[in-house]
C-alpha cells in the first residue's frame, strides 16, 4: 500500500491537514499521526481509505521500483495538454488530470 512518509508527503502536496485527512478518510486522527511518525500502523481498510482520500485530492502514489517509494501530484489539464504537445502524442491524457 503506502508508507507513512508517502502519506506525509502526499498531504503536503495536496495541502491538507492531518485533521482534514482524518475526517475525509474516516480514520482516527491519532492513527494517522502515529502512521506518519512511524510509531504505528494502519489496518488495511484504513490505509485504503487514506490512500483513496489523498488520490481524490490529486496525489499519485509511486510504488517501489528499486529506487524507493514516491508520491507526486496529478497534472492539471493545462500541463497535461502541454506535455502531449511537446511529446507530439496528441490525444487525451485524462487518467492523469486533476478536475
């Protein structure tokens, strides 16, 4: 799933507080604090809910690929269109856009 560091980084990228994430994901605030500080863990359902909430806000989680886990923001429509033009691909990159 995701690591505590990824959760903390994703929250920073989408500019949401721990308390807002807890409310949005339906997970206890103390559980999120412990998870991010690596002093606790989340059960599978909680982790899925936290990940889903952050993804809905625009975070993209990058799985372990030999160089470590990561997180980034989805592209805006303008950025995605510009990338498509620069790559001469045209078409729509809809799966990677924030509304």
